[in-house]
């Protein structure tokens, strides 16, 4: 098992950083230009925050009127392709759907690549505002059917999509890919447990790890004063010192690990994310919903989160939904062996063809021609 409990809070940062170092990997699903459809580099504005988002609009042709899906990325600063480890899942999805007659808008997160704004000071609410701005932009395009604008969110993006759809009648449908369906703090406990096991930790080690992380979350959720950093430092110093020798960080690195963990777990984004309860907005969604997850997802465990999403939709009396769990598929919707995030870069497949086909088939089954 890797050192202490940095794995959980830093996982999205680890993935994003690692994505920059895998440029020679084979990625056979990545589409290559020229494409048999129309693409356009576009910009639109979130006037609320004075942010300009840059992206790519793909349409089956440069004339006509089409349904369009807006892709919303997961945690961490992502470009329009949601690129990591040289995988470009949003480019793969966009290419597949556009070939099936469905337009796609994908864009760089604020403060990332060609989009303006400050990512580090933003929260999920900020990203929901950006997605809402994307909906408004598409309504201004004559090639877009204003009655058929949908959202497809992956991971945290699957949390943001219901935030937008719950208060926006212009959203015709949403697709939730590996989306949270239970309170985030519970999700993180499960994530830590699953990742700890996959990393080779014993049950005793993993249980200690989960308990220590949860203690940190409790401090963050209950403490909004200026002494938060002081309380976390005291807690983590004591907690790390009490860890078994095999997972206890060396004395010369403990202080730096604590500082790094506190810096990244007290950002506006994490503090908002930690206290979020997905059921609130899911129960307000009235449009059709497609819910997807893989049985090997170690970050957003499928059983608990799919059940939570179903319960929330049922509570809101939304009967127009479909839920699919894919055996042997991980958080990125790759066909995998274990679901460990170390596999992401080793698997050549970017996304299961079955998942891509199900998304296209479902959209085409609900849209009004």
C-alpha cells in the first residue's frame, strides 16, 4: 500500500499530472482527421463570472438542425478532450456520436488550455454555471435543435449535470457516467477502501486509512474558521505518527506530506465537494436520464452510487430513466481487470464500444425528430 492516505485526496491531481507523461502509448480509438462531419472551434461566455470558454462543436453537417450533447468533465483541470494518459475519451465520444447524427460540444475547463478564468478558486457551482452557459450558447446556434440539448457528465461532471438540469427546462436529457449518487463524504470513504485494497493493503491498514481520512473530513466540514489549518495540522501529525510502521511516512517527509495534503484539501472546490449530497438535485430532475457505471469502478463504486441515483430519481417521481452497470468496466469505462487507477494508462482501449453504442442508441431513442 502506498504511503499513508494521500492517495484519495490527491488522486485526480495524480491522474492529471500523469497524463502529460504518456505520449507514446497506443490509443487505437483516438480518431484522426479529416472527419466525415463538420467541426468548428467556438467560444462562449459565462457572463456571471466573466469567463470565456473555448471548445469544439461537432455537427453531422454544416447545414440542418441537430440534437447536441454538451460534455462535462470530471474533477481536476481538464481540456476539452478530458485527456489523461494520452487517452482522449471526450474526443472519442464526440466522434462516435457525431457519426450517429448527434452533435457534440466539448470545451476546456475554465482556466485550462484556451479557456479563461481561475480554476483553483472555483467550485462545482462555478462549473455548473459554465455548463449552463454552454446550453444558452447552443440555443443561439441555428444548426442546433433548441428542444434537444442534453448534458453528459463524467464523474464530477455527472454531479454537475443534475445541478444544471434541476433548474433549467432547456436541458432535454442528461447522461450520468460514473456519477455520484450518495453523499460525497460516504463516496470518499468507499473510494479509499476500494483503492486501498487494490493497492495491496491489508484490511487492518485500509480500515485505519479510512478512519484517519474520515476524521480529516469531519474537521473540514465542521470547521469554517481561520484555525482550520491549525486543527488539521495537529490532527494529521498525531494521526500519521500513530500509523503502523509499514505505512507511516518517514519523519523527514511527514511535514511536507501534511502541508501538501492540507493545501489541496482546503481549496474552495474540495470544501464544497466534500459536503455535497447528490440526491438533492437528482430528485429535481424531470428530463430523461441515462445512468452508466462499471462494476470495477474504484472511484465511484457502482453498487452504492447507482442505487443512490435510482432512489433519488424515484423520490422525484422521474420514471423516464435507464440504468446500466457494465461488468468488468472501470471508472473511465475501459474494459479492465481490477479497476485500479494504475491500469488506466496501461489499457490501450479508451472506452468500451458497448458503452459508446448504448449512449448513441439511447439518445436516438428519446429525441424528437
